[in-house]
C-alpha cells in the first residue's frame, strides 16, 4: 500500500477516535451513564460543542468508568 494512503487512513482513524466513544450499545444505567461506552447523558448532549482537549479528557473518563464497572458473566443475565 502506498505510504501516503496508509498515513492518511491512519490519521482519519485516529481523528475519528475523538469524535465519539460510542460503540453502538446505547443503554443508560440508573446514573444516566451509557453501559456501552461510559459516557453520561449530559456529555452526550454536549459532545459536539466540546473542544478536542475536552473530548480527549472525556474519553479517558469514559475508559475509567468502564474499567470500574463490574463485568457481567453469562449467569448474570
């Protein structure tokens, strides 16, 4: 693959990561936090108005929320 094409695809992929943490598993828990990606309802509402640095900080927060969430086993359904 041409190096420039690869680099452009890589940059697009990296930039898309800042667009939204959404993994298309949208279900809110009792605290209005999405169980799929860890974003809150208020953060979803404001996402498009946030700066890149705010989005990056929220992505880290979402990862922390997901890591703190208990994992469901097959018997928990």
